[in-house]
């Protein structure tokens, strides 16, 4: 009976020590939302680029400092960071880089940076002339760093419309009236280019 009392007392002391070190239940510290939100989750940049990346903490529930990482450091990486922001420096390579921010409680968020050539989407030709209804031409873009599918738009479909194409090209057909039409192409990350078709 005396031995049981001593064993029981030791058990209580051990439990008390464990609770004092870990807290009741040894809960893991986590962000209440479980996810970090970027103020700009999708971004397209051209050529060499420096931008301040910012995350939101509207309820003051992130555990700082944040840990920043990139999926491809050849496209860009972080040179400075502090609080809810970090300075991201991009190079001249093209491609898609995924940025991850994680707090000390393992809440995590991602954003995507699409690096395109310095002139955005490289579109060819930039000007062309079509004679009469039914005349057709093909537009082509350089595929470097573009987020598919591409969206082709005729500024005025009374002049001409897109009637076909592939991943990186589109076939444009004249409808009839004489005049100048602006056509545009953009990718899913906002990179864009414009050309002019002269209908004669």
C-alpha cells in the first residue's frame, strides 16, 4: 500500500512535468486558418524584375518569421525579407515559378509567377493586309513561358474572326468590310500582345 502511494505520487509528478513542458495535450501550434493568403496570388513579369511579395494577416494569426521558398531559383529568388513581405528578384529566364510562404505553425500558401520574355508574348506577324471576304492568315506566338490555353480575340468581328488554330497559333479569316481590325492574344497569366489587320 505504501509502495503504491509512492508510485502514484511519482506518476502525478511525471504527468505534471509533461503538462508543464508541452501544455495540456501537447497541441501543435497552428495558424487558425491553416493557409496563408497572398495579396497577389498570380503575377506575370517580363524580363528582369524586382517585386515585393506580400501576404495577408488580417486576424494577426500568423506565427512569424515566415519561411519563403521558390520552386525554381534559376527564374527568381528572394534577396530580402521581413514581417509579411519579401523582395523577389527575377532574371531573364522564362518559365513558371511557384512561391511558397510558410509560418512557424506550418500554415502555408503559394503564389505563381509567370516569367515571360521582355516583350511579353512574341506575336507574328504584327501587321498584315487581307483582301476580300474569306481571305485567311495565320498568327503565331513563341511558346516561351506561356500559360496555356491562349485566348485570341478579334477587336471587331464585323471585320474578321478566328476560325481555327493550335496551341501556339490561330487562323484568322476576313468577313468582308473594309477597315482596320485590332486582334489580341493573351495567356492564362495575363501576358498579352496585339496586332493589326488591314482589310482592303
